[in-house]
């Protein structure tokens, strides 16, 4: 929802949550009123994703009019500064963002739940929110962001208690050296531990937060040093479990079954999301119940049980959930935002037009090099900021309700097949007519089947959890697809329907999916180019400068229907 500049403090002072919500309540700017099914676009011919990694430079570029959209503004001083610029509109929304301190549960001392609890109690989240974010986020002690309807009521309870943290450690037999550093119960020194964090020039607030976390842990004896590094290198270390501590933010999505991916022991694989190596039989059982809940009632029951067990085991440490803030130039019209999403969304990119009617590229900030544009292994938000404009799933998300809405699929149904006691879910999808890939070739149900089969066959970690329970995929017509699942689950539709679809001809030509570089003209590991169905297509990449995207001339929503504006 857009907010006026007066909703932002003139200085970096703490604003309680209810005061921020008052700012949300009365937007001075209303975006387009539209039926998502009637939207047409993209109306721009070019989208320039400008690579600026320095936060100060990002703000200057927005003030000079060199950036039309600045996403994910985190520093309160930047929010304050941009909110006072007469040429910019600000938008703010409670998001699904959650920030965690990751603990390697397989390494000492983090293989002990009591020690993990001690670390959690040592961290003063409320103070961090005040001093670093000036109240533009919520301290959390839960496993889903507070905005989620699945989040537990106690997820914002303050557990900061350093005296209790020290008692937990003492009760486990830990002692302290004369320098105040911890000694294991067997008499050996705990030894220096590295806290991995992105570089300060890329993520200054995260780097500052990491320093405060390290100070908090040192206050109870954990000998922690911060180790800043390139984000891609950090992710690689986390994937391989070559770390003791690390900080990371997740976008948790709409559904709580993401907890299965983050904390079920089966997901403790290279490239999997269980980066903490969490493993507990009771938790696994609860997460399985959540993952395969047959209906809403079961989903609620196992969601609550899983979150309770996570609070007992503390495999990672929740820190805060941040509000999303973005700035958009007033030189553009048809900018959309609401209380659920800021203006840097796909609907804005579809509908945006220059207010003066003179067509030009829209310049959107990309705050880090994407580095890897292989959709099978790309893991950073920066890579998918690009790839998400190229690839689509069968099902999309309604911007007003966040319910499922048609994307590549025109319709779908969910049935239960099999005999009582041995039921399984069956998904039926019907694709829209006359769909085309961005190279002009038709999109068929065989392409969707090829995508699912490719992920299953290669057990691609980033997507495998969504397909591992597929029993069979059958093409029943050029535009019809039947997916038989193992067992039943309330979440199967979203898991399968949300996968990015790719052309069968591309998948058949990929020789080495792990090392495929779609930008390699020599095609050493696979075909050159990124062929998808999304609104934009890749045009040019100049490292350190920009990625240029151009309008997909075959996009399904290019045809003008009816758009009502307010």
C-alpha cells in the first residue's frame, strides 16, 4: 500500500508497529483498479535492470531519475530520504520475509538443542530492530512471518534473557575462561567460530546486523567473529554445510509446508533448503503430516505441531520479519501496489507506461550481479529477479486475494483416486489455447510433462521437493495434462502448479544441467538462450552495468482487453 512521506520519521527513531499500520491505512495514491484476467502488457518495450551494488549509489540514482523503480529499501535513512523526494512515490507492505541466524546442527556446539536455545536467548532482537531498522520490521521468535495466517500467536514473544542463556550453558556443564569465552564440558576451549554474512557494500544492514548478533553471542561466551564474503560464495558454503553460523533471509511463500523443505531431514542434501542439517524423528513426523495433510483441518493441526517442535529444537534462530519498501518515479503511470505487495511487482511491470506518453525503457534496480542464470541451479534472489520474468508456472497468484489464479493453465481440478485407505491425489490441468514460447513455437502439455520429468529424473535440489511425490505424468491431449501423485496432500496443487515450465526441445538439448550456461554461445553444456513464456525475454547482459530485457512479442497477455483505472 502506498504511503505518504509523513509516515516516515525525519530521523532514525523507532516507530511501534501499530503506528506504522496507521500509515498504511490512508494511502494518498491509489493504483490501477483492475481485473487480473483483463490486464494486458507489457506495455513497455524494454526493461533495463540496472546493476548498482552500493546502497548510497542506489539512492543517488533514484534521486537523479536514473532509476525508475528501487526495490527492497532497507536502511531507514534511505527510506526517509527517498520519501521526501517530490518525484518519487513510496510503497510499503507487510511481507513474507523472515530473517534467520543459521546454525550448523551437525557441528559442535550447535548439535545440542540447549546450546542453541542459549544462543537464541542471548540475542536482543527488539534492540536490533530499533537501532538498525528504526522499527521498519518486526522482531520474531517463530518459524513463519507474523503476517502469515499460519503463524503461531507466540511468534513475536520476546525471549531475550542473557541470564537464562548462561544458566542453560552452565547446566550443560559449560564453563568460562578468564577471558569470558566458553569451555566445553570436556575441558576443551570452544574455539573461534565464523559467522558468514554478505559483504557490507552489497547488504549493509545485514552486515551491521551480523555484527550485533556476534556481539550478543560473545556476551554469553560464544567466541564469534564475523566473516563477510561474496553472496554466491556464502550460499555455496551454506549448501555444502561448510560453516558454523550464517545469516540468511527467506521469502516464505503463502503456505506453511515450506517448513518441510527447511527442516525435514530428507532435505539435508547438497543444494537443499535444510541448510542447518536439522534432524529429529518427532519433527520429521510432524512435518510429514503437514506436507501430506489431506485437508485444511489436518494442515492446521500439523502446522501448529511442527512449529511447537521447532520452538523446542531451535535448529535456527528467528530474528525479524521485515516490511517491504519500494520507491517508484512519478514519471510512470499505472503503478500498482496494495497492503500485500509493494510497487515493484509483476503487475506494475505489465501495466506501467510513461506518464508523458513518450515510450522509453523502464530502469529497475538490480542490487547485485545475478552471476548464474542457469534456472536449474540459480539460488539467489537476484538471479530469479531476472529468471522470474522469463519463466512461468501453470498457476499464478491473484494480487488482491493471494489465491490461485490461471497462468499457463486455463483451469485445473483436484481429485482423489484409489480405494479407501490407499487414496492418492490426481491433478488435471488444461492449458490456455494458442500459448507460445518467446521464440514463437507452441506451448503444449508435452512441454510441461518434459519439465516435470526432467526435474524428477535429475533430482534437481531446488525443485525436487515439488515433484518427488509424482507417480506419473500423462499427456491426455495437446493442451491437457494428468498428474498422478503418491498419497494425498493439501499442497500438491500449488507445489506442482508453481514450477517454472520450459520447452521440451531445450530440456532434451541440455547435456549437463549443473554446468549449463544459457549465455554461452559455444553451447558446451546446453543450448544458447533462455526460452520461456514470461512477459520479458533476455536481451543483453553487461556485468557491472545492466541486464537488458525486451518485451516478449509472443506473450499471452499482450492483447488489449479492458482496464479500468481510478
